[in-house]
C-alpha cells in the first residue's frame, strides 16, 4: 500500500480496545471513536473522539475532512445503526471499510438457552409468573421490561443512571467488564437469579455470565443479533494490520 493509513476506529468494545493497542504498537495513525454513552470512557493509546457524527452524511463529512483512509467498525454487534451508517458513509466518501467482528456465542451441551429474535420478543417471552431475572442488556433497553412488572430484575450498568430504571422491582450493580466467571456465579447466587436475559454479543468480555449460568444450571433467554449489511469482516487484530498493509509482527496480539 502506498499512502500511509489513517484509521477511524468505531469502538466501545473489548475488541476495539485490543485493536487500538495493536494500532498504537505499530505506530499507525488512528482515532478511536466513542458514542459517548458512558460518563468515563476508558483511556486509549491512540487519539480519541466522543459523540455521534450526525448520521451517514455527518460521518461521510468527518471521513473526508480528516482524510481518513480506512474505517474499521469494531462496535458491538447490536450497534446496528452505527454499523449500517458506516457501510454507507465509507462508500460515499470513498474510504476502505471493514468490520472487526467476533463470532456469536454458541450453546454447549449443558446450556439451557431459548433464542428470541429481538428485545420485543424477549419481553413477550417473560409473560408468566414472577421470576428473578438478570437483565444483562445495558441501560438503553431496560425500560422495555416495564411491561413485565411481576419480575424482580438484576441490572448491571457501567455508570450509575441519572434517574432510576422504570421497573418496580430491581437491584442495580454498577460495574464495568470484562467480568470473571467466579464473580458472576456469586452474583447470580447472591441475587437468587433463576433466568438470565442477554444479547448474543459473542467475544470474551461478557461471556462469564453464560458460563456461570451453565455451572448453576440456569436457563438463558438469548437475543439473536440484528442482521447487518454485507461488508468485509475481519476477526483479529493481525487481520486488520494486514488489511492496513502492515506486516503483522508476532507477540503483539492481546486479548482478542
Ligand atoms: N448495543 C449494545 O448492546 C452495546 C453493548 C456494548 C457496547 N456498545 C457500544 O456502545 C456504543 C453505542 O451503541 P448503540 O447500540 O447505541 O449504537 P447504535 O444504536 O447503532 O447507534 C446509534 C447512534 O449512536 C452513535 N454512535 C454509535 N456508536 C458510535 C461510535 N462508536 N462513535 C460515534 N458515534 C457512535 C451514532 O450517532 P450518529 O448517527 O449521530 O453518528 C449512531 O447512529 C457503540 O460504540 C457500541 O460499540 C453497544
């Protein structure tokens, strides 16, 4: 590749953090983009910007203005709007685009999963008698479960919310991943949880609760991933470095 790459990395995930580290180690000019959902975004070893771009047009303008050569979408698999915008904006601005993705979680023999298509289907599935439910969904989707007020919900947020969730019965833990299996098993036990509801994020940053649920024999209501537009998908930092025209040196891959 002739021109030096200038990367915009759409982040907010454990995988994006690992990729930022690899980009820094290879002295690749790159900026990490956060949506600004949390009050204290994790520091990064590359430049950081925070906040939405203003839709497809805003992102395309950002790419042009900052002479970005490569757009790497390492957002969460459920960040469907951002990922769709990235595909269109990169095409508009003539910028190379790839998604840095992780495989979906697959059930193991001992798992007791019920799969549903989306949040609305998860809410539907919670009709019935009162249960103690770990709602491992993040702040944005919790209010949808106000339609099922008979349950006690265990919530885990990165930041304490400004206003309490719109649920009659809940316990709130403020903590930031990645989480460990022993701690998650204790959390599920301590709160006497009998159902875990979560999105099929994949990756290692949030998988501990699934292993803990398996160990405790608990059922899981697993929300499938949204369908995204076709795009080039890369699965490790080394693949991204190669795509950027850098020889991937050994020993620098961390956490992916
Ligand atoms: N959804 C999840 O379950 C989940 C879980 C863990 C982490 N995250 C992270 O949280 C962030 C927001 O996720 P979401 O599900 O709210 O996204 P989303 O619904 O797909 O995006 C909504 C809007 O937020 C802005 N946005 C999203 N990601 C951005 C980024 N990395 N940099 C700048 N702007 C961004 C964009 O605003 P404009 O249209 O104004 O550009 C986008 O249109 C992402 O960085 C994602 O990786 C999401």
